C-alpha cells in the first residue's frame, strides 16, 4: 500500500513539473495527411501551452507543397516529433481576401507570410509561443532532413548550438 501511494504521489509530482505535459496527437485524414488548424488557432494554442509554433506557408498551385504534404508530413515519426514539440498552423498564400490579427497588426495572409520572411512556397516558419520569430526553412525537404530540423528547433538546441554542431553531436 505504501509503494502504491508513493507511485501515485511521484506521478502527480512529475506531471506537474514544467515541460511535463502529454503529447498531443496530430489530427490526420484517411490518407494520413495532417488536418491543419488555422493560423489563429495555432497561435492561441501555443500561447496556452507554451509550445513553439510551426507554420506551413503554402499555395494550392505549388507542386512542392503537395509533395511536402503527401511525402513528408505523412510520415508517422515526423508526426510524432511535431506533436511532441509544436503547435501547427498554416498560411495559405492563395487567400488574399481574409485578414488575420497578429501581434497588433491586421494583415492578409500573403502580407503575414511576407512579414515572416516567406518569399516562396513551401516555407516552414518557426515562432516562439509568444509569436516572436525564430527562423524559417524555405523549400521542400525530405523527411529525414526535415526531422533533424524539427528536433533541432523542438528541443530548443538552437538557443545555444549551431545546426552543424547539433548534427555532429547526433552523429548525422
């Protein structure tokens, strides 16, 4: 009985530690493609739970965006990394009429993407939970390469390590 009580108390204490939270699931469709929340939803979730934002800047006319969605974001290992470290959202460059409020500005989606440094598609933008800019990754990247970037940003190694040193330390 004492051991059971100890395990229960230890579990509660570990669960209450900063950064100790359940890994959310990425919502996917029948083809295992990510169902992307809107940009405002992603920002609200990140503010609530403190996770880094991963923003996919895309266009329906971009063949590399489609390849990123069907060949990279469908990989289960990659989806696990995303769920563990990030809140996700999308910016559709084709949506030129709707506006979004972000950090005190009302912008169209193309204006927002441009303000975040996206000059083409696909572009992956990483933001702090507060909305502050971290970095961006332009272009299509195969799943193994993209997973390295996700781990580098998600583990916050970028704060004190270069990407090259991070890869070398991982033996990659």
